[in-house]
C-alpha cells in the first residue's frame, strides 16, 4: 500500500520555524537532524491516521518531542492538521484517560508499527526511531528524576533504584561512579561521565539508559 497524494503533500510540508526551534531547544544538533526529526513526526501522523483499527503508539521520545514542539506553533499546527487530515490531531500523554472507544481499540506492537512503516513508506524504520542509536560522546542527555534516584551495591552489581524501590538498571562495579553521577545529574554530555569507563563503555552505558528510558536525549 502506497501513501495517498494528500499524505505525500503532508510529508512535503516545510516548517523552517520548527527547525529553528529544535536547534534552539537543543533537541537537534544540526539543521539536517532537525529536519529529519520533523519528517519522522510527519510520517508518524500519516501512519497513525492511515489506519484507525489500531492505536499506533509513539516509539521515540525524540520524534515525539519534535511533534510536541510543532504543536506549540498552534496556528500552523492546526492548519497543517486541517489541511491534510481534515481534523485537529491531539497529542495525549501516555497516561492520559482514554475514551471508551479508545479502550476497546487494540494497541499495535512495535513490530506492527515497524511493518506498517515499511509498507507505507517503502523503507525500513530509520535509526532516528531508536533513540539509543544516536548516542555520541557529544550528546547531551537529560535525567528528569535527578536527585530522586539512588545507587546501591547488591551482591556484585551496582543498581540504579527508583524512589519506590524498583530496580531500574543494574551494571557491574566499574560503572559505579558513572551511575552515581547519572543519578544526581539533571543534564550532561556523555563525555562528562566520571570514573574508569573508556569512551566505548560510556557510549554503551548511556545507550542502555536511553533505551530503558531512564535518560532522554536532548540533542
């Protein structure tokens, strides 16, 4: 199944104001990256509106942030939605109360999302959808629970623990200092991780923390 002509026009929609905002907010490092994030946000909207038999979840915090920033340009976003989809498309947090109809609609799995993306756009889901794949030493990461997480030694592992006692992540002793830094720091670059980790180990640790949504990529 190919995308419709209206969907093609939606994907061609340009928003230089959004590119500028994504750069200023440090969500993207370059104009090219900002434009790529916006393209994936548009593709998500096209995909989600192409099939209402399932709920299509957002699987990337970075693409989601590009969508959210677009919504903040209220007039432009409303016009975009009306022009290409015939209605305003709301952005609801994952924990928002669901309408009765939505409760009865099955949620598509990530595998279904990936297959639908390939079917519609004729290409595999790009790395931008895997936030952990964009990690570099110069990436800035955010910890929205800084100061609330704790680190403890359990047997031969170092555990990152949530306020309710849930173990969020476990790693070996070599990463103790780095994990303690993560627990107390709200924003940092990957290269700033302290301790005995080499660059490859810093990348691996932060990629895992991003994958499990303990950290978020800022740009």
